[in-house]
C-alpha cells in the first residue's frame, strides 16, 4: 500500500532543497508544480499513482482514490487533518499536511508565474512548508491516505493533536472581530488574519496557548500588559506570544508562530516569529498594527 511517513518526508525534504523550484515546464524534476510533487511523493512512498502523462489537480481524486486514498469533502477545519492528508482544490491548487496545522507544497515561480525559467527555488517560497491555510477559492477535498502497509511506520493517533490557539482583535471601526483558529476565521470571510486592513488595532485576546502560555501587548505609549487588555485608548504596536505545549509526550513540542502587519511610513508584514525567541513581532511606536496571524509550528 505505501508508507505515509515516507510520503511526508519526501515533500519536506523536497521543499527544504533549494535545487527544486516551481516550474510547469520541468514539473517531473528537477522542479515541480503543485500536483506533480504530490504524485511523485505518493509514488515514492509506494502508493500506486502514475508519475507521467497529463496529471494535474483535476485528475487527483481519480488517481489517488484508485491508489486507496479516501476523498473526503472539506469541512472547513484544517486542524483535524492528520499529517499525510492532502488538501485539494480540483481546479486551482493542492498541498500536503506535513504536520498538524502545517502544509507543504509548490506555490509559484520566481516571477509570480508558472514557467519557472531558472531551475531551483529563487525566492525561498517556490516550494515550502508553512502554516496551514485555506485559500480564497477554498479546498474541495481532503485526500486521506490508507493505513500504512509498513508496520514500522510512525502512526499518529487521532487523540494526539496539538491544541490550536484562538485569537481576536478589536478596532474602533468594528469593535471586536471574529475569533480566528490558527489561520481560519470563524466567519465566512476567508481571511487568514485577524484585523481589517488600514484600521488600527486597540486590543487583542488569545486563548488555547497551553497551561503556561501567555501573550504580551505592547502599545504606542510604551505601556505593556500580559494576558490582559490594558489601555484601549492607545493602539497596539507589538505582540509577544508564547505557546506551552499541553501534551508534548503525545504530540511533540510546538511553538507559537505569528506575524503582524503594521501601518505608518513603511507599512508591511513583518517576518514570522517563534515564541519569544526574537523579542516578539512589531516595528516601532509610530507603526500601529492592523493585522495579526497566529498559529503553531513544530519546535
């Protein structure tokens, strides 16, 4: 039948190797596109899928179910998908869950297109692993691999899932916005962030950070508050989030993985931060935040 862990390892190793980039012209190697990497990974792991011919997202349900996968309609929850499951939109895109709350795959070439004129990953994001997300066009199916025929393969029990943080923000234009679970919003807006572009954030709340998890709010007047709202009259300019893994023996250790967008003279998204390792996320007292993303990643 195949090895789920071997399939995951193929995607992770491919994404971490800069000699592989995105290209539909060289999609069966040394580069790939979003569907060919999934076909190659499954074939490498022993699942009976083809790795040549006209294979794309539109043929994956047929080819992967014939190889023993189940095509389950996506229910909107990214965080009950085991590693090895494949998130598929039959028209647009596909990625694999390489861990709880993590997706890996091929995205776009170095010019924002599909041809990939230069071999390899020129941007660091042509092929990569990152936080799980739902694109604007949504996922149609989760392709669930069959049980491993390799009895020595690592099996992750369903109860051994990390808890995904929830968070929300408040601005003066709309008040408290909907709760986010990882990069998914509780309302049908499709946003992968909390906030409204161009609207200063005046308050922030987070929960499900683990038994000793915490968050710190930094404001434009230099004040700080931990696990509480503090002064709602002053916009937020920075955040620090720490995730304390609730069940590390069952899930392994995880970290908070978060990113903020600021306004001011030079608006933009900051880099992804992990726990309190680099002092948190934000720019300066003249750059209030308007958007926040928060999920977890493997430690």
